[in-house]
C-alpha cells in the first residue's frame, strides 16, 4: 500500500496526517519535509496523527534515532504522535522507547485530544 501524508501549520503546531505503511524509508522522506515546515514557521511543536496499515519493522525502528540526530531534531522540538491503529501501537511504542533512550523528544498517544493537550501545555 502506498503512503499518504499531509503536513500543515496550524498556528501553534505543525500537524501531520499520515496513512499507510510505515518504514524507515518512508520516515526518511517525511521527516525532512516536517522539519522544513517547522523551520519556515518557527514552530517546533509537532502533532502527528497516523493510521499505520503496516507498522515499521523492529530494525526500521532502531534506525530512527540516527535519522532524528542527522536532522537535528533535538530538545527544541516537542512531538506528540498519535497512532490510531491499535494493531500498530506496540511497534510504535517500541519506536518511542528507542527515541527516548537516545534523549530525543516525543510522546506516543492513542487519543488526539490528549496529544494536543500535552503538546500545547505550558504555552
């Protein structure tokens, strides 16, 4: 299945709507676009809303730390990621752990409003 993505600036955060198979290759194409929108709008709060038809492999998840480091995604970013497919949640939780262990920003949610609340807290 192909992957569809929509990236928009929503006044106080950058929103990503992502549907389809997830892989490191997909992430390598998507995250530079997300970073570009963040930089253009001087906004480093990111809300990702995803429905993974196929979650990334374990091997793919381990490569995300390097990708985030190369893209200079650091503590200046705050990333709330919502996975709407319960069958993909476990693998995305593993990805969250990989990124957290490397000191990278982000938190996984299964509810959009909860993610927005966390993301916009302390504004």
